[in-house]
C-alpha cells in the first residue's frame, strides 16, 4: 500500500533516519536529456508493457538538491500482483555508463504514467537497496488532465513500533533547467522537424527580426499607454526605463570612434582571411600543376 | 511503429540495387542532446562516441548514440573498448533501440578536425558498413549562440585514391582532384517524436526571444577570433613546411635529371670513341648507377588536409566577422536614437 501526499514543507519531518549523513532531499533538478530519454523509451516500449521504468543517474549536491543528468531504461514485467525487474541488465548498463562518466551515480528511478501504485512501492524498495533515499520520478506520457506532469517523490516508511505499515511517497518540487549549450539547440529541439540547421548569418537574421518585433511591441505598448488606451503598469514602465538607461552614456564622438575602430578590425580580419584563401588556391595550382620536363 | 516497418522493408529491398547517394542526415533531438552533453562535459578533452540508427534510401537516420569512455593507455584497454561497445549495443537492443552502427561523432576544438586519424577511422568504418557518417560538434561555438553540428563523409573518389595509396601529382591531375574534394558535407535535418515535442513546448512555452538570441547579440567575440587566428597562423606554418618539402623534392629531381643528362652525354661520347675504335658500344642506361634511382614523390595528403583546415578557419573568421558587422551597425543605430 502506498499513499501520495503533496506537501513540500513537511519534507524535513519525514527525513530518512537511516544514517546521520544523508541530507534531506529538498528539490530535484532535471536536465531535459532525461525527459527526452524517457519519451524515447516510452515510444519504443514493447507492445505488452503499459509503462516503462528505468534508472536515473546524476549526483547529489551538498545542499540537498538532486541533480538528475542521465537515465536509461530497464526492461521489466508487471502484472497485477508481481513485478519483475531485469537486475543484470540494470547492473550492466550502470557499469557501462560509469566507465564513461564515473561521477554520475544512481540517484533513483523513473516510470511513465501518473501517480504511484503498488508495483512502484516494490520497485522503490529495490532501488532503496542500491542507494539511500532514492528519488522516484513520474513522467506523465499519457497527458492526463491535459498536462504532461513531471513529478518527483521520495519515500519514507511509516511504521508503528516494530511493524512496517506503509511507504509514504512525499512529493518534491521539480526544477527543469537547461545548460547553455542545450539552449542553443533549443529551437531545434522543440519542433517536430527542422529542415536545416541555421548557419551563422541566418541565425543572426532571425535574432534581429525577433529583436525588431520586441521593440515594436514595446513601442506600441508605450503609445497605447500615452493615449490612455491601456492602464499603465508601473513595473513595466520601470523595466522600460531601466532598459533605455542601460545604454552607455558616451559622447557621440567617442562612441563613433569606438564603432569605427571595431569596424576596421573586422574588415582587417576579413581581408586577411580572403588573402589566405587566395594563397591557398594559388599554392594548390602550383603544387599539382607543376610538371617536370 | 508502422513507419519503422516500412523503412525496414525499404532498407532490405534497396540492398540489391545500388544505394542512392546520401543526401540528408536526419538526427533525432535525443541524439543531438546527448552529443552536446557529452562533448560539453569533457571539454576541452576531445571525446568520441558511436552513432546508431537506420540507413534508408538517401536519408541516413540517426536515432540514438552512446559515448565512448576516454582511454588513457590504448594497449591494455583495447579489448575492453570492444567489450564496452558490444555490451552497450546488446543492452540497447533489449529496449528496442536500433543497434545499427551508422557512424561516429567526435568533438573538436575550433573546427580543427581534419587529421589523418579521421581519414583512417573512416576507412576502418567503411569496410564494415556501407554508408557511414561522421558528426563533428564544436562546443566552443556554443558561447556564440551557434549550434555547430556538421555531418561529414569522405567522397568516393577520395576513398579510391586512398586505397590505391597514391597521392602523386600525376594521379591527382588526371582525376582533377583538389583539396576541396576530400570531405563532403551533408545537410542535417533534426526530427523529434510528437511526444517529446509536446513535452518540450510545455516545459518552455514559446518565448519571443530565446537564450540563443541573447548569446548571438553579444559583441565580445574577441577570444574566439583570437583563438582562430592563432590556429590559422600555426596551420599556415605547417603548410609552408609542406611546401618546402615539395620544393626540396623538385630541386632534387631536377638535379638528378641534370646528372642523368651529363652521364648520358659522357656515355655517348665514349660510345662514339669505341665505335671508331671498333669495340662494342656500352649500353646507354645503367640501372645500377645511383643517379638513376627514382626519388619518391612526397604524398600530398598532408598538405591537402592542412589546406582544408586553413580554409575552415578562414570560413569561421568570415562568419564571425560578418556577424560582428551586423552587431556593430545595430549598436550604432540604437545609440543614435
């Protein structure tokens, strides 16, 4: 039997008392790669399985946050009263992953579907034997309630005297963040199909267009406030004032000099690279076209 | 699942016919993320990994990938590396991931990836797999807001030449082969399953501006340009060394030919003297004489590779300089207002 309770502030009371060194888990930080992995495994699951489970890899930061960085699926069989997990597979994959990145250790396990059920408690027990206080992540691939909910749980045992009554799953707040490099590829990762990766200049063009749209929007907003069409919002006004004030206050002469100098530097670089290119084609002609006698 | 069955059939039926030329590499967002994560974590060490997927007609689909552990000493862990690969492929097969190797990926520093090792790895892979591709990722460009992912393949003409092991000037002139023909770049398409796309859209709703845009509008590109210039200068030095080798060879060749001519003249006068004296004329060639030994012509492979690298650097500098122009004009316009 298991019960779920979503109560963030009482998590400290239910800290696992097994050893003094475990810090209570406060939040779970998930990298988008994990979500991708889970979705991919879900799409590829064998037809008989209703949900997919797998191991989460990552590290536990000293302030109690669990940083979940990677994951892999583990084949399992689930029926109404029994759960069988392929332990050898799990250990093999773990060993392989540790070879590449020994700092990523098991921090818990994931399953698709909303909420926890009986089988989950058993699986959670199994993972508790591998690592103290594993974290359980559920990714709702069925989009129940119209929302793809990602929830994380830690469990603690409820016992009365010597007897163990139940395992309580406590929800833990989840923080989804993207590392910078992943942000770069972000546009590419969101759409279902991107025909070609934008190169330097095209990306620049896109950015400029977006900036222009933003500026236009702000302009329209300010106009409408001045004409009295929309009620003024002091926060937005402050933001706009900050943005305009952040332009460095340089006398126009100095600024022009600065810009011109940089322009000249860039032109110099372009010239240098064009010269190098010409040199290359010359050298190649000389090398291969040279004939002796 | 239905599309998978169809592409399997296509793949099988195309086996007999000649495979159409590879036109596009289609990568799943999952593989892209994994590559980015792996390369970034270990920067500046260069890392490699294996690409898995399907080869369908003119599209090479990459659906998954796994990283290789960094090897310190190659001797002991040679067998280990092969074991690791087999283990990973077997495990991935159990969860229904395509475990067809279609190539490998590697990270690079500022785009200096054209080395002989790359070519050798390509030839190794090509023996087993009909079509393989190499994906190069440059983590240093992520600071500038650019996703620097490239798919490379060796051109067929180059592979034939390499197998023949012959890079002399004559052969190259016959085939009209220049340094640009070594590598072929293939356009990349990124695809994502609908489920993943739904999740991502929900996690970060379409903002008008993304972080990538902020990065691109940054005007401090000097460290990147400086590094590029440094590499460029080093490469030019290497190139000039290679050219000096050629000059040396040509000088030797012409000297040898002059020597041969002189020796031939001497023989001819000697023969005329002998004929007038009524003796047997000596042969006009003497293979045992060292001045007739042909001097081997140095291979041009190195110089081609270096040329490729230099061209790459130039291209990068051009791209960044172009971006800088736009940024500078933008700041100028903002300031005037």
